């Protein structure tokens, strides 16, 4: 009877859930080129509109 209890305890102990946290091997990269490109284009367009409105082209 004691053998069954020990065996059952070992089986139940082997089924305990474990959580493992591992750092990634490669660095995490976030690509922000699209937003930056749109922001730069907006500023250039606004500056061009101001220049065209204040200065004669020809």
C-alpha cells in the first residue's frame, strides 16, 4: 500500500506545470522607417507650400 502511495506521489509530482522564461538570442528590432519617412515628407511639403506662396518661381 505504501508503495502505491509513493508511486502516485512521484507521478503527480512529475506532472507539475513549469514556466521557463528565456531571453531571445537575437535583439528585438522595431522598424520605424515608414513613419519617419512620412513625417519628413509632410514637413518638406509644408515648407514647399510656404515657399511657393511667398516667392515667385519664375
